[in-house]
């Protein structure tokens, strides 16, 4: 029962996240959670700069409202 209640609350808990897709290597990154969309947008440049500083090309940046991702970095093949 305790696990069910935890899962139910996690479905309702949606925060703002930056979702950044990069190439070379092909990865997706999640940064957050943020309390608002504007807070995520303010931090966007810093995270893009960090990824580019590691030699990756940023392809797409999105601000999304979602549950916490299971993994903060996803590798694509």
C-alpha cells in the first residue's frame, strides 16, 4: 500500500525540467527540477555552455513540465 501511495504522488508531482538533446555523442540530458518555467529558461544558457564545453553539439533545448526522469542522462545509439 505504501508503494502505491508513493507512486500516486509521484504521478502528480510535475516540476519544470530542461531537456537538452546533443550530438557527438548522441545523448539526452535532463536538468532540474525548477519551480517555474522562467527559472528553467534563466538556467538554460549555463547548461548548454557546459555541454558544449565537453565537445558536444546541442541540437535542441526544451522546457518541459513532467515527473522527475528516472535517468538524468540517456544515451542514444
